[in-house]
C-alpha cells in the first residue's frame, strides 16, 4: 500500500492530479487524505481541498510533526490562491521552522515562497525579499526553482528593474522545461507578458504613445521633468516631490505639464482641478492660492509662471516635460489592477493589499460592478470578485511601488 502513496505523490509532483486520485481516492488514512487534498487543489476545488487537508492534519499523530507541517503549507498555498491574505502567517512560519529543523528543505523553501508571494501581493517588497533569502535554489527541484524565480521577477518588476526580471524569468523558463509541468510554463509566460505589454502612456507636447516597462524604467534616470500619475508625484533624476495627499495640486501640475510649453487658461485650470462647471471670482481667488502652494512644492524642480491668460510650467535645467499616465484612466484603477490577475479576491483581502478601509473597497467594487467591469460570485464571507485580465493593464506597474522622497 505504501507504494500507492509513493506513486500518488510522484504523480502530484509531475502535475498529474488525476493520476494521483486514481491511486488514493478510496483511502481515508492520513497520507491519502493529504494527497487527495493537494490533488483537489490542483484541480481547482479549493473548498474540498481545504477540508481534506485539515482532516489529514488531524489524522496525523503528534509524532508526525513533519507531515502535519506539510499539510499546513498546502493549506497556506490554497489560501494564497484564494486570495485569503489574512490567513495566519505565524502558522506558516511555524510549519516552515518545523520542516527546516527536520531537514525537509524543499518543503521549507516552498513555505517561504508562499509567504514571499503573499507579501509581494501586499506590496511589502523588502519583507518578501527577506523571506525569500532562505535556503538557496541550487538543491531545489526544478518546480520549486520556478516558483522562486517568479517571486524574484515579481519583486524586480515592482521595483522597475527589468533586466533583473528578465534574467529571473529566463531561469524560471529553463526550470519549467526541466520540470515538464505545463501549468508552470504557462505561469512563466503569463509573467513575461507584463514585460512585453505597454505598461504606461507618455504624454508630451500634446501627443501620447505607449511605453513598455523598460522605457518607464529609463525615465527614472532621464533629465525630463516627469509628472507621475502612478504615484501622484513630480520627479526628475531621483528627486521626488510627492503630491499624493494634495489631489488639487497634482491635478494642476498634470494639466500644466500636458500643455507645456504652452500656457493654460485660468478657466481650464479651474474646470480641470476644481471640477467647477461655472467659473466665478471665488474660483479665481482659490486658483491663485493653489498655484502659490504648487510653486512652493515644486520650487526645487520648476516654477509656475503667470501669463496673460493663465499659467505655464517653467522647469529648471531641462527642456523636456512629460506626463507618465496609466495605460487606462480609471477611477478605481488600483482595485482593477489587483483583479486583473484573473484570480478571485475577497473585498477584505483587497482592503489588506491596498491599505484601504474595507468600506472604501466595497464601495469601489459596487461601482465597478454597476459598470460591468467586475463580477462577483458567492455570498457573505465566501463572496469573491474577479475580472478577466485586461490587455495593456499589467498589475505589476499599476500597484504603487517605493519612490525616493525629498
């Protein structure tokens, strides 16, 4: 009978869940329950998989700490796929420590990969990198190497290090071929699409064109004054002025940058920044105040000069002003960025990942659902939201990453 367990485990390792089920489907001992749970997870029945793994963990005796830890790791992976980001990280850390102490470095590394991917989804890049710096990739089987390199690539994409990301994806593709598991090859190819799909739009002198991720990275070292709509900031060569908490000032900066080198009328600025339908003297007075505040904010990078009809942006020591815009202008772009991975998300998980209140996220989801941009299934705590991937809407860049602040 142990040969059946071994054969089922090998089938799962090779990405053949049906073959594994054929060998253990009628057995209810602890190892069979665990293998059935993993097989059901690979087949997409996550609810059934979770129940089987919990039953297996209870069925293993107190002396079978390694087997129980493996069940915990498998359940954590189901939580990650289900986008249950509130799943207890301490439980996974304890399981990882148990596996390491008993010499099961492959599954210990897998536990680290799961936690790193969770942290990456939440935008905690430094923590993800530290978690990943556990056991090296050399003793790992090809399938584990693929996952490791995908996390490395994900961190690099979020940090706009495209060369590092491409190198990691090249190693991942090689390991996926060695593993011979089509699902892993598909995941590598899906991540490659982020690097080969327009990730932003460049707007300058009244014209616009799409940008790949490498081109966005190059802007960080260019001499241009960049109005960055992803981070709501104005920057040039590492010097950053954040306007994230001053939406009116950022709106004024963007309007002025899009018109540069021409000036912008007071009426256009009032309508665009204040959303006013009719311009009166009170709006003009407020505009003077806000322009003064914008001048103070941008004094190290540019001036805002008054003209006969309005105002014009006057950058220091550069003759290039551009707007780095999202590929798709959308009020709830950050929510759509997460949902564009094609996975089902709960509203609470989105709130955790976005750093927003659950109520704010729910309002955004309801608004997106009314415009048929997202859809939900399930009820109560089991309710999940998702949308098909949107071409030209890569998740990695749309999620806010770190910026150097002045």
